[in-house]
């Protein structure tokens, strides 16, 4: 199960609206195309778990240890879950998780790491993402090395951060799926109510958050993940709130302006993977529990349970990957 639930709808604003509210449609389309090009040409990540490793980060690692101590998709999923717990605990924007995981995946595209080094690299990537994108939260990050339970200290994190910067050639601003979501929603007809736009934004954001767990998505265009997330969210919203006419106008705008075909095989596969991830998530269990209680107890207040998400203390990074 993926230990992730949706953040509260309370006071939710349409994602990245501060960056798009003054733009017209032509500017939005230009931005989307620029971000897509940047993602494909600069921030592509290779399939590092299934291709031959390029370089061992630790030159003393033997081939036998590489086989027994190699990381796998399960290790990566565990570290993603740990990262979400840390950012939620400190009240950091969840978009940071995509950014730090992008750093980590691209670093691992260049270097093989044993599991201890993998945990150190994940910690350094999170520290780096916060430093670059949410510097106001940086004073909270000094505790990161403490979460290793003595495996490494802050000097190790800083040294690893330098190595990561060199490996990434200082390319630290990949376009994120949630940023595409915010721009795509600008192509919704203006008759869409703000409340429905907020619902679509929140639901779509959650699907993009789930995509970070699945190694399959490292090779997917973030704009495709964003569009799949919106299409999945549109299935959740009531037809009374999102009439067929508005849906069709939105899809026509996407097809004409962005050259994304909602019926493409790639998009269908991505949508299915996102639904699979959702069904593995804690949110899915919460929603099913709510429905079950409603059927048997008819207590309407359970409808808001999934939006009352209390933060749990972040667990040690040393306990995430074994």
C-alpha cells in the first residue's frame, strides 16, 4: 500500500494560478510547449534499474556486492514514501518530492549506489530541492541527518549534495507534472466554476503525487502524466458540475493547441497506471471505509474524513530501505 492521502481541500487554490492568472491562451500554450521541449531535451532520465550500470559511486564496491546490495523499484518506492512523510511533517509543498526524486533518478542514471549511499543521496536530494525551491523551510532541514540514526551526518549530506550537483550539471528546474496541470486547466472553458476548477486541481495534483512512487513514470513526459491525471479527475467529478459540453470543449482545446490526443495508447496506459496507483494508496482505503460506514451507519459527517489528515512524525531514513 502507498501511504499517501490527499491534502485538505480547505483553502485550496488552483495549482500554479499565481504563474498563469495574467496570461492569455497564446502565452499559456507557448509556456506548455517550452516546458515540454525542456523536459524532453534536458531532463530525460534513462532506465537505470534495467540497463547496465555506468559507474559505481564507490569504486571499492565489488561486482558481487553490486548484485546483492543493488537497489530496486521497491527501495525507490520506500524512499518516496519517506520523502512525502518528511515534507508533510514540515509543511513543505509536495511538489518538492517530484523535484528531489527527479534529482535522485538522474543521479542514479550516472552512478550505481549501494543501499546506504542511496539513502544518503535521497537525503541530499531532498535537502537540495528545499534549498533551491523552498528556501524559507531550509532552517527545518537541519534535522535530516538526524533521521539517519547515525548512518551519516550533515557533512556527509553536504558532500553528497556537491556530487549530485556535478552529476546533474546544475540542472535543477525540471518541469513538474503539477505545473503542467496548472497550465492545462487554463484551457478549460471560462464558464467552469471556480469550485469545480479547484476540485479538478486538487484531484489531479494527487494523481501526479502518486506517479512519483511508480518507477514506470521516470521515462514518461510530465505533460502526459499531467493530462492523464486531469482526465482521471474528470471521471470523478459529477456530470452536473462538469457538463459534457465543457469536457468536450476542454479536450478540443487540448487537441488543437497542445497536440495531445486524449485517446492515444500512451495516454490510456498512463491513466491506467495512475488508477492502479490510486487503488494501492491509503486514500483509496480511506474512501472505501467512508463509503462502507455511510452504507451501514448513515453518518454524513464521514464524508470529510479524508480531508482531516494529521501529520505523523517522519520516520528515520535508515528504516526505509533495508
